[in-house]
C-alpha cells in the first residue's frame, strides 16, 4: 500500500499556506486597554445609602397605590425579576395606554449620567417622580401621592425613620428620594467581565475576549464605555446610516424634545449594556428582539461596518459576559389601606 502523506506536509511541500486562525488576544495588553475604557462594578453601592431610606424606598418601589388606578408600581415596568425591565416593546400604563418608548432597565441606573432615553431626568429621584405624574403611565400627581401615602397610616413610621427631624416627612419629594435610595442598591457586580478586569484570566473564554477586542477595535467602545458600558453620553441614532423606520420611528426625535436644539434631533442617551442579554427588546423603540440583530443594526447605523456572522457571535458572547449577579430583593409586605386612603380611579 502507498504510504499516506499527512495533509499538512502535502500542503507545505506544494508551497500552499493554510488559512491563519484568528490570533488569540493577549490578556495583559487587552486588559490594559480595557481598563482605560471600562470600570468594574463594585461589590456594594458606593456610598452605601441610608438603610431606613432604602427600606422605605423598597416598599414604595412595589407600591401600586402610587398610581391613580392602584394597579401600577415602579416594578411593573422595571421588573426586578426580568432584568429590571418589563420585556415589552413599550409598557402599558393607566387605562391600558401604551407608552412611547421601551422601558430601560433600572439595574445599575445609578451609574447613568442622566435618566430616560432622552436624559430629561438628571438623577434617580427625578426619574422616580416622572412616571407617577405621566398621564399615560401612573397618572397621578405630587399632591395626590402625598394624600395617598398619608392615608396609608403604616407609612408614617417608615417616613419618620427615613427622614428624622422633619415635621411632616410624608411628602412627594421624600417619596422619590427614598425610591432613589433603594434604586442605588440595585447593582449587579461580579459579571464575568468584571472578574476578568480584576485579573481573573479564566473569567472570559477566547470567544468573549475576541468579542471584546472587536468591540474596542470596531469603535463600539467609543460610546459604550465607563462603568455601565454606556449611559454616560448622547449620540445620534443613525450616525452613518438611518435605521429602518420601525427601529427609529421618524416621529420620535429623542433629546430634541428636551433641548429644542436642531442638532439633537434623533439623539438619545447611549444605552448602558450591563445585563443587555436579559433585557430584550432593544432600542428606544423596542423593535428588535434578538441581540444578534441589535449588534448588526448598531454596526451598520453607527459605524458603517459590515460585520460577519463569526464577528457577531463573538461580540454577542462578550455582551453576555456583562451579565452580573442580580441583587437579592425581598418582596415587601405593604401597609394596608385605611378609611383615609383615597380610592382607585380606573
């Protein structure tokens, strides 16, 4: 029988070259570059918010009586069991009205520069008060919220502990401040990416590291950076190519509604990407349900890049590595209504 010649020997003797495998990223160099762009989430909130305010805020976060119909709480649209969002294109509000934009996650929201897709709320307290007053969402108002909480007598000692020394601590401002204190605790540390940033070479596989390298080299990290991998700036959506009208509805001009500045048309807060694998659908329109498709849309619309299937796989693997440890939240037992509690208005 003729002797079998190994394929590699045959190819080399004929002067042929095998296709080069993708070069594995150098951990030390990649980590150094990554640490210049990103920051791991700390193991606990910094600074730690006041425990009494957190306790009150936790109750109010789950309190449906803050809404006019007594059927919508903060957790309705920012469900802590589903990544801090509601897994709907747009949320349903008072009298089943549809909201105008996808509800962003509340997890790690403390690390965002501003709140909402258009940045109209400067901080978590302003954000907490917005939906309560929105006629499409919770359809209440500050006076009614205060009246409601005063009429639920079990809240009085919680407000007194959270805001000691105040003559009348039950107020709309204190309610939103308490919700903000609770939301400051809703962080997701110890994602594989965080462990890798801290020096654990085994926390990411080669596919995830290839995805990180692409995320940086292709320009994604020029906007999606910082502790929350985004949430810290604004960019036009459709910087290079305008997305499909279903993805970027032409009648929603984003931050322009806040600033009335022409250059802010179709500009939105850069989406934070922490736990992004848990929170479909994507974009302010909630029009894209698949993370792979979202990566492709962003590559085309923002970078003018055509990424192949293997590159999309790698970047999605990196994005999945941003899923952190969910906070443990005990569902509160809320104080009961009394004869003084205003009745719901369906």
